């Protein structure tokens, strides 16, 4: 077996640390994101009316990112399928990934239910909820549950271009898998020019993303300023226990559950988090996991995962492995039950967990993300009050930061674990990536 390591499309071998000039901390994207978050929070508290208008900055940044997400997913999956050489290899990676996703998603939902019960989120807040409901309205999407059959049907596209235009990632995945399979059925002399063309287009899209990322600090500033300025301190004070509890649970989930999984597969979780720290900072600022999908598709192959495993597992995980969303949904259910004194016995909670195993998979396919899917789940249960949704909507922006960050970390770990299980991982490249990271730290001021 050849030991030659190829460089992923769009990447070039980094220069040695000896030849690399001393970087300036002001040019570090992660540092710029942190500064933008601090400034955004300050503007939000000091000038809330003005800060509410800065939402457009975050929206522009996210719109630019989303323009490249669907095409990049298509290109990475198709190239991954054709690089595998045969569909059996693709099937092996996909089967391992789906089993992993279901196990970890179940653990995340169970962790949220357990934490919600133990911490008593929502208890003693009846007066606060009544006051909020007097002036609130349920957000769009509440009370419009998506059935299992609707979800399955929505996976399959009815228009090739429409799936890209609507940003339906699951539909794009289906198109990419079928298109990749079709390429494998072509004779090599016909397939190779198409593969070279797809790799070239993929390189161009990655450069497109690099240019957009120059706007990341500005987008982060606007998004954070809007979140702080529009929500106000009264909402934060009334629901601060829920928000802090949720953050504590997701941190515990990352450290304990994902840490245990990483240790089982001989991955140093904290080193790995340092490797993707810039992506984590971006998600913390934008509260959107989509904002770093293109960067992770480019970066994880340098950690030792094969391009085909990254191209298949990571986009699929964005639809099927939403750990942060799962914890949010299960804790939200317990919050509503406690706040409105709706008793839920163990059997009912397990039944709701089964429903959430299906509905949580729709967060990437429903406009509005995790909150709208949660609203649909509440409606589907038939026992929880829809009137409580505006309360959670008031602090959703603050919780969505942790939701998106947990989703990104969970899917990044899932990609490495799946690559290892499928024999698609090069430990030497991982060591080289960490060596480069240590060298960069050594020369940083």
C-alpha cells in the first residue's frame, strides 16, 4: 500500500516554521473575532436601539457564506464518491457514520432530558411566563409539525437546481450521491476530465470562501450587537437560569461524552479543539454552524481524514448529527413542562425522546433552524403548551451560540472517528498538523 500523502484540493503544503515570518496577533482571525464579539456586546448594551439595526451586518455575512455551502457540499461529496473508486467503500463510510450519528444523538437527547429534570429548569417561573405571554406571539412555524412521512419525502428533490436554490442540504446530498454513482459508471477516459474539472471548481469555491472570511469579524460584530441590543436585560434576567444551565450541560456533554468517545479512539479532544479553534470562534460569533462548513471541509483533510470521508461524513452530520440541537430540544421540553406545570412521567418523556430522534434530523431542512423544529416537536407532542414558545424565543439567540458550537464540535469529532473506523485516517498527517499548530504558537507574540 502506498504511503504517499496527497494534499487536499485548495490547500498547499505550509512552509516550514523556520521560513514562516513572525505573524502579527492583529492579523489572526480568531483574535479579530474575539475583539468583534466584545465590541458588539458593548455596543448592544450601551446603544440598544442602534445595535438592533446592525443585524444587517451579520445577515450579509451569513448570506455570502450560504451562497457557497450547497455547491461545496455537492462538489465534496461527488469528489469523495469518485475518489473512493467504488460504491462499496462509500457505503462502508456511510453506514459507520449513520450508526455513530444515531448513538450520539440519542445520548445528547437523553443528557438534555436528565439535566432538565435534575436542574429543574422552568420551575417557579409561572409569573414570568404569564407576563411575557401577555405581550408575545408565537413565532412563525409553531404549530406546523412536519410528520415523518413529510420529512422522508423532503429528502428527495423534485428539481436539480431548486435543491441548491433553497439550500436543502439533504436534497443536495442525494443529488451528489446519485451524480457520483453515475460518474463511477462512466468509462475512465470519460470520467477523468470531469473529475479534474470538479476539483478545479472546488479549488475556486474554497478561494471564494477565503475572500468572504475577511468579512467574518464585521459580521460577528453586527450579529452580537443585535443579539444583545434587541433582547434586553429583562429577558436575560428572567431566563438566566435556563441559559446558564444549558451552557453548563453542553460543556459537560463536550467534555464528558465527546471526551470519552475521543479517548476511546485515541484522539486528544483538547488538542483537536485547538486545531479547529478559529472555526469555533467564528461559530461563537455568528451562532451559525453553516458559517464554518466550507472551512472544515478544507481543514479536516489536513488532520489526516481522507477527502472522501470528510466530503461524505461532515455534510451528512450537519443534517443527522446535531448534538447541540438535541440537547436544546430536550431541555426545552422539560422547561415548558415545569413552567406550565404539565406532569410528564418517564414513559411520556421516553415517547417524546423518540419523536425528537426524528424531528431533530429536520433542523437542517426546515427554514428557521433549531427553534422552528423545536416548535414543531412541541406541537407534535400534543401535551405541551404552544404558548410557552415566545418565552424560549426571547433567549434563543443566546442559546443558539452554544447549539451551533456543539453541533460543529460534535460533527468534527464524528468525522475523525468515522474516518478511523473506516480505515480512512492517516495518523502521520494528524501529527504533522499538530506540529504545525505548536510551531505557530511558539512564534506568536
